[in-house]
């Protein structure tokens, strides 16, 4: 049986450096497909879809809300050719009812231990409209190494510079943040993978640069330290979401190859300033993630926050507008308050304002969002700041003997200097 797996295209935010990382969901899902199935994969972000490619069954994996309308259109093209299409992934779960209108089948939940039944149903012409496992997560021990062999590696670089591979050591999140859907998608408890499974997967990853995509590594200090101890021998350089600012943990993180972390900057407190300094003191870069448009933010609050970012020596900053994604508390509140005025899912990209803010107009919030990007990057572009982070990691890799250039000549030419 030939299964065609597709990841729909999505647009970067205006002003962001335009590079593409290999997607995580499709390679994790592909690892759970039965061995008798021949899987081919197309990431529409880096190559065109061949709608006439020979296949028996089509899967569309969607992570972001801004992918779903494109995913629906892709499904129609395959269905015109007589192919059955199954949808899965994060945004399929968030937009399940709508997606059912375009799908022959939808898969909701985590796929470990469940795909054999789906493919058997397809083979026997009894494919179900819905496979719903949202309320019953599989045993965490079932998660094996992702099937990265389906990726076309040569397509994932930026100007000749090797990008990161994506990897996860846990699922679920014990924090239930207001704008976030993670507790709906992955459960409200922290579910760490067994450490032997983590080590097994790290051992299969050739890339020496990783993005550890766990929702937060700062969920259990003992586990966090154990994870970093076990990562040290692999000599990877990695990016992650928040880690604990405990000096013992930061020291282990640095030894394990922490490159830079994403840190939410939600106010102008000394807590944030000191946290950024602690990361830097351990040689770990910081990309601030700044959410604009919360109900408690006035125009002056946002301007003060932007000024504060310039004081605390962030390496990078990413600004987003509060976006009421389905299955979040903010969505439920705004629906009840009749504040969502734009319901075109293509505009739910965290860079457009689709709701009425509490303390300003939608137009003014969009203006402040643009002002934030322009102000933070007025002296150096995002690409220039990112290049400094890449230069730092390349120097570390060279010192350790782990540097693996994808295309040294192209990288030198693109960035205008030797690395």
C-alpha cells in the first residue's frame, strides 16, 4: 500500500526571517504507520505537491490554524482523483467539525498504537469518519524514534546553513495558560518519556542541532536535570522553550549544549531581567516571546514593554498578537463576549488582529505590533541577529569538532564572511 503524507504550506509572519524547519508532527506520526505501508512525504513549504503521484491513500497533517484552508483545498484535489483523504495533527483537532466536511476521515489524538487499525480499516473498505482518541492518551512508553527518513534533508537549510531537527522528550503540560490549547491537545499533566526512549531517539538523530519542542522543560526539576545529564554525551546544540533558572539546572543545560531558549516576557519586572541575565551568565542565548493585546495591556503598557526589551539584552525577540484559537480559554471568553470580528482562519496567524481589544482599537493594536518589530530590529535585522547566534554555535561546534556544514561555500557567500 502506498500512503502519501502531506504537510500544507503556511506563511511566515511579516518581518520574520524566511527559513523552514522540518516538521515534527508528520515524522512522529509516520513512525506509527505499519511496516507494510510505503510512505512518501511532501512538505508543501519546500516543494510542490504532485497530485498525480501514484498512491492508494492520502494523509494531511496540519499543525497551524493558517494551514487548514490550504489543507482542505489539497484534499479536494486528491478526492477529484478518487483518493480517500484522512486528516490529523494539532489544527485538525482544533478544527475537527469543520475539517470533517472536507475529509473522508479525521484522526483526533495521539497516534501511537492506533494506526494499524486505521490502515486495516482502509484496506477492508471500512474507513471510519472519525477516529477520536482525544480523551485517552497512549502509554508514553509507546513513543519511539520519529521517522525522519521520510524528510528530504537537502531542502531544510537557510542560505547553506544547516537548520535544526525537532525532537521531544515529553508530552502534556501542567500549566494551563490563558491563550494556549496545549492542555486540550496533550493533556493537563506532564508526561515525560522514559529516559531510555529519549536516549534511543537522540542516538538516531544525525543532526548536531536540535529544537527540543516540549511545551516547557520547566515542569519537574529532577527530571529536567536527568534529561540534561543524559544529553551531555551527544554533544548536540539545542534550542528549547523555557527551562528552570536554577543555577544547578542552567549549569547542566549549558553542559548539555543549550544554545538558546525562548522566554516569555510578559512584564517589565526584575524577575524577567534577572532571568535573562542568568541564562546569559551560563552562555545561553535568549529569544524573548512577547504577546501583545491582552486585556490588561494599555497602549502605554505595550510601549513600556518594548522599551524594556531594549534594556535587557535579548538576542532575539518574536512579537505576536493575542489570537483566540479554538479550544482555548481566550476563544471561549471572546465568543461569549462577541469580540471576534474576523473568522477567516487564514488571518489567525498571530500577526493580524481578529478581535476587539479591551483597551484600544484593533487598528491601534496592529500599529503597536508593527512598531514593536520595527523598534526592536531598528539597528539590526532579525536575520543579522540570528546570524550572530548561528556564528556562536558554529564556533562552539568547531571547537568541539562537531561542526557539519551543509554547504560551506554557499554559507560563506550568503552571509559575506567565513564561518
